[in-house]
C-alpha cells in the first residue's frame, strides 16, 4: 500500500532510524505474553517518545506511564482493531520538557548508576 511497507529482510540500525524519521506513527505489536515477561515498557515506546512520534502498540501497560497521551498513543486490541483516521491526521502533541528529560538516555544511565527507580510507573 502507499502507507505501509512490510519487509521480512533485516534492516540496519541506520535504516531503522531513517524509517523512524520519515514516519508519523510507530507500530509495535508485542508477543502474546511479552508484557508479563518483560514487566514494563519496550524500547519501541521509549524511542517513539524520544523521537516525538505517535505510537500504535499492543502494550496496555503504556497507559500507566506519565507520558501517556491518547492523542499520541493508541493501544490496539488485535481482536478488534479500530483506529480513527484522525489519529494519523492530527499532529503529535508535544509534552513538557521534564518528561522528555526523564526518559532520555542520559537520565536512564544516571538512574541505573545511582540505583534509582524513577522509571517505574
């Protein structure tokens, strides 16, 4: 389709970043029990936040985080996919700078070193 490209071939990190830069929305479809096993957010959610991209995800847990904004993030029910066209048409809604800083790589490393748990919901 003119809106979606599906490939089965591996792509490089550089290609991934290029596609993210060109995209308005990032799609994340998790494995059946991934949320229970993982216990938190995926990197895809953090990447979408950091790149200020909208996110379509199957991970319900994202609703529990302080950056959740229904204008930017849509949680999909794979048994009943219903996405309003306006989600794609409306621009990304900027969050406050404190939120972006909290989930930045720099803050993540600092929290890891200091043993803090500021990333918990």
